[in-house]
C-alpha cells in the first residue's frame, strides 16, 4: 500500500501560499480602473483559494471530506488559469509575469489532480 508523503503535502501547501502571495502583489500593481478591479478581485480570490483548501483538507474529518477539499482546490486552480489569461489578454499585467504565474498554477493543478486521482483509488493510507 502507498502512503502519502507528509513532506509532499507541506511543499504543496507552501507553494500554493507563495503563489497566492505573488498574485496578491501583482494585483496591487494593477491600474486604477474598473476592469482591473473586477479581474484582480476574481483572480486573487481563486488563487488564494487553492492553498486555503489544501490547508483546510488537513482538518478534514473523513477521507471523503479530505478529497472534496482537494477537488475544490483543483477547481480554483483551473479558474485561476482562466482569470490570469483574461488579465494578460486585456493588457492588465506584464505578459512575462502572467506567463510565469500561469506556468506555476498549471504545475500546482497537475500536482493537485494527481492527488485527487490517488485519493479516488482505495489503496492509499493516511
């Protein structure tokens, strides 16, 4: 039987936290116009939700609840990709910075998706 590596969970949570901070810092640099506020708010909410749900999973009372938090985190990561691309195409941030953030959220989403797949199998112990 496979066991989850506790260090993997810590590293994932830490990467999500740092990613959220980067999005917050970038959002604070947006121009003062309505479109920037709306997109900035949405991307900040979805980006910070990724890590928040990973951390919340640690307090889950069941395996099903744990998996659900990871699934929500994955959905937030996918939503964040959308808002980052929209922000880039609207010219509301430096394309290189958005590309770097898009790459990072894609990696996070892949890690979370792999975890969700493992959680759906019945051979994993915690």
